[in-house]
C-alpha cells in the first residue's frame, strides 16, 4: 500500500507559485460550498473541478491515494445510509427482514441517491484539503495564519506539528521493521491480534516522539524562542495586483454561492421523493461561474508565473 | 570568557550528581575539546553554559557560573541565547522550519532583529559556512552534514560569543564530520570565536584544539593544553575508556619500544615529519593473509536490483556470497545502499529483480518474522529496538514470538543479561538506560535467538572506545561458533583494527570486495590515518597496505 503521507510536496509547477492566501481561500471555499450546496449535480461538478488542479500541481499520484481511501469511506456511507434509512418512497429491493428500532430493511432509490450525495460531499472536502496540504508550504501557512492575527506561538506549533508528520511516519516504519525482525508476525492471525500488535508500535512511537519533542523544545529555547513577547519577521507575504484579483474572484464566488444557497437556488429534496434536479437557468449560470473561477485558478497561476518572471 | 566555580548539579531523581564540584575557566578565542565516557557529565556541562541546566532540565544546582559577563542562572536561556550558541547531536531534532533561509532567520526573528540587519547576517553566515547554494533548498532534502552546517549557520547568525557543540558529528559520515570540524577550525582561527566541542572520537578534531578537558563521573580529570595532555596524560585518558587518535597511539607505541620521536603529531603531515626516520626502516608486512578455506555459504545474493516505489534505484545488480563463520564489513557513503542491501536478507525488502538464498534456501516466500529464526538484524538506532516494559522482557520478546517455552526463556534471559553485563538492570525501563546500555540491550535482544546470521547497522555510533572493544570481542566470540557476522559501519579506524573482509558500496553497487588491507589502502576517506601516513613511503619499501599503529610497531 502506498504510504498515506499528508504533507507538502516540493514542486515547481505554476500552481505551487500561487499566493498562499489564494491557495487557502480556494480550499476553504470548496469545503464551505460542499457543506451548503444540496444539489448533487452541482456538488459533483465542484468535486470534478479539483481534479485538474491536482494534475496541474503534479500531485495526482499522492492525491489518488487519498481519493481511493475516501471512495472506500464513501461506499460505506452509501451502504449504511441505504440500509438504515427508511424515508424513501421508491422501493428498489425488499429484504423482508424487520430490524429492531429501525423497522423493515428495505432499499429505496431516495436513500441510495442521498448516500451517493453524502459520499460526493466527503470526496470534495477530502480532495480540496489534500491538494492544499500538498501545495501549501508549511512556512507559508504560518505566514497566512499570522496575517490572520493568530498568536505566533499557536501558529508556530501548528506548522511544527505538520512538519513532523512525515518524520513520525518514518519512525513508525522503522519500529515496525525492528519488531518484524524480532519475529513478530504483523499481518497474520485474527483482527484483534493484529490491532494489538499494531498498538505496540504506537506506544513505542509515543515514547520516541516525546523524546524528540523534548530535544526540539531544548533547541528552540537555545535559539531564544519565546524570550521576548514580540518578534520580527524576515520573510513577508507579498501581494501582487493579480493576487488581489484572484482573491477577489474567489471571495465573490463564495459570496454568490452562499447567496444561492440561502435563496434556495441549490436546494434539493431527497426524501420522501427526489425533487429539484431542474434548476432555474440562472442557477446553471451561477454554477458555471463557480466552476470557471475554481478551474480558472490554473490559467491564472500560469499567468502569474509569467508576470512574476517578467518583473524579476 | 567562561568561569565555573565549584559547580555541582544533580538532576531531579538522579542517584548522584551529573556535575561534581567542577572548576574551570576558559579564555576568549580558545578551542576547547571536552571529552569523557558516556554519563561523564559532558552534555550537562554544555547545558549549564546557556542556562538549559537548571532552567529547562530541573535539578539542584550549586556553585557559581559566569559566561561572557553574565550569570546564566539569573539571566535564563532566552537572554543567554544571543551570547552562547548551542548546536546539538541530532540535526533532525533541532530544525524547526522547512527551508534553509527560514531556519537561519528563526533565531534572529526571536531576538527581534531589524529586517535589513537580518538580510546582512543571512548573507554573511551563508558565505561563512559555504552553504549559499543551499539557501532555498528544503531541509528534508539535505544530507546530514549539510543539515548540521545549517544548524551551525542558524546559531552563527545570532553572533554568539561562545559556540558550544554537543557531539555535532555523531550522526554524520566521515566526510560530513570532516567538513564540520574544518569549518569550526576556521571559525576559531579567523573570527576568534570561542568554541567548545564535546566529542569522544578524537582523531578528526584534535588538530584544531587548544585545550583538552576530560570529564569522568562529573568531575574534571584532566584540564591541560592539548599537546601536554596527549604527551603526558595518556594513561588517564585510556583508563577513562576514550580511544587515542591512531597517530598518537603510534607515538606512544614507539615510545614504549624506546624509540623517541618528536612530540605527538596531530595531523598526517606532522606525522610524516615526526615518523619519517622510523617509517623508512619499516620493512616486512606482518599481518597474516586471510585464510582461504571455502566455508559453506550463508548468504548468496544473485544479481539483485531494488528500486523504491518512487522509482529511486537503490541497488543495481548486486552479486555477493558470504560464508558461514565469516565477518564482513560493509562500508560506503550515506545512501549508498548498505542498509537497503541488508534489509533484503530478512525480507524486510523484496528485490525487484534477482535471487537471494540464505543458508542454501531460497527466501522469496518467507515472512520477515519467519526469517528472524536465522537472520538477526540490529538497527542503527537502538531506541527503535526497545518496545518492552523492562530489560528482561525486551530480551524475551523475540523468544516469545518464536514460541520458546517460559522456563527456557528465563534461562536464556538470565544468560544474556549476564553476558552483556545488564543483570543489575533487569527490571528497569529500557528507554531510561544510558546510550551504551541501550546499545548492548538491543544487541542482547537480537542475539538471544542465536541467529545464524547477525547483522549490525552502525553499532558503534556514539559509543566510546572501551564499549567498541567490548562489542568487537562479543562479535568475535559469536563467529567462532560458525555464525556469520555482517557489520555496516563508517568507523574506518575500527575496521582497520578488527575487520577482515571489507566491501565498499557506492550508488547501489559493490565497488570493491576483498581483504581490508587491499580495500582500505591508498584512499583518502576510507583509509585509516596510519595508512594515509605511510602511503608516500612505498618507494622506500614500506608496505603500502599497513593500516594500524600496531602493525607499524610490529613491523620495525
């Protein structure tokens, strides 16, 4: 299995060169839209709009690992919802079994569609966050958090912990190797035994990361961390006019989608029967505009790269 | 610059003080080497200088200390940071940002320096350390040596008055260690920076040092100018378990034979000047040629290649046969494929191409756990071997997995504890042991299963000479029982003394494979000091494959 490594990937693509605030707003907008938009088709399109972004950033391979995982989770959501929900009106399959508390075990079209919609929502959120984590440099994230007036120590802690995720994963791999080398069968026996063995890695990992933490704290202390209430910054976030335009575009898009959601434009009824596939024409116009802004980040990033190059 | 007056410090809960009545005074511009066996108080001494002891590590402190006119006790670590720069052992655990520029600026930002001043100092330190080509590189792509240079740069940018380094090269390969020490020498020489280095391998650093301090049991045993210490205090140094640089060892061996040479030499060049008359008389090679009986094969590697999922080719068509009862050393730069190769022998890794037979049997379908009955692997960092609640259980871990019955486990356990001198620690928590004890425990835990093939990855890192000798004795005993020992190491001097067959790897290939006298002579990085000394005297009939001081002395 490819490792689940949820951390920054160095890259020289135009997408990597986007302003960190733009990257953050892009991802957060998708998450917010995924939460407030009920229309399955619109949401599906928003998820699909993240695919070219992953490809443009050259992280499709790492990204697909997470998407596959999200798909499995999605399938579970669909199954549970299909079997547990009894609110639909169009019966597809009848088991004839009566479950205590839940009532008859039936499968309805509505429950199935709602399950799929939930799965797509999950996919969109995971996709956006994964891409952001791959392209947003932790140091940049730190600067964005500081721009948002978060206290330095909090922001520093957050980025420091993201930096140590890959280190921890490597530690865990080495501990597992050592245990296997001493005759521990990791992948045999029943699931309880397996979980038990895996948990012994966690304990060792906890002990070694505590030791790491102490050493890092010591090193930071020795470099005057926290010795005075304020501090200066060498690197600053810079904003070009193009960055401003891109941010404005994203914010405008988000505002429009919130407006659309409040006014019921993206409303969709799942139970007791599906209703709302047909949106008014301006609903489709708005959807097209949202997609244009989301995917438009890629050509805009290329343009930014050229402009920056000319100015340098 | 630095004054310690009757300093005693005891960590909370420790049975005895880590520093015991230490009186020292260090002058501005001095290059001071602090050495001593593990647990002698070296690290604690460093940490008193910037107030980490007692402010960060709690305990009882008494005595007076003054550094650059300040008292670290009342000033605290934060204030001392601009005066005392401190570099630690593991580069991985002192990096707090993700690229070189950010890392160098971190401390300056904490000290609230103005932006244009930071810009100036950033350029300055990048140039001083010779790392300006790395400035935009992410830290996780740097080699250990490069990381340690960045750590030093990040400290230098604070313009400290004193630079303190706690075993800065223990995680580096010989080239990385040489780089770091030569830069320290230059900083001391040209900038007049006061430098204090804690180190127990002396040969690479001694040439830069002015003052030699030996600690033992928290007390100062020797505090002398380095020439004097190396000339007149050798017995005390050896008694504390610290090894001498080979050149100085040769000087004393000759002295014992009644051959007077000039003062103890610190560099190979000095050595040639001092030993020239003696070397020209060195004649016959004395070492025995490796016995060439063909032992039964233990490891057969046929045309093995391996690529990581990322596409990185780590092994390229490796062929290697190792017999039972052989001791083989594998050397090579970091990332040359040494560890990758041995991980194939117990199925932690599966070759992309090629075949491996262990004890005559193909292993392609075995699991790592099954392999553990025949192949024991001791990893670089002993920490990763310690996952039990007590020393006793740690040794039992592998035996339990093997299904050995309880009374037998107890019997073997007692024997191993005794053999490795750990009996008094049987009920202790393994992670609380000292570095050397952890190392021995990791080895004991693997050797308890009596594997036919024992592999050790960098077992001597960070342990002092006496423990190395102990380790080599154990390994030698083990192979007398017709067991195979494979040793991965950077420790050139150790191999020169104890190795037989040496394999040199580079970029996933075996470059040379043969007797140590053949492999380790006539090179620079992988030749021991004494070999570099004798190389130019070949024309006078001096055997060019002499590796150790003992060999020179016995060839006279």
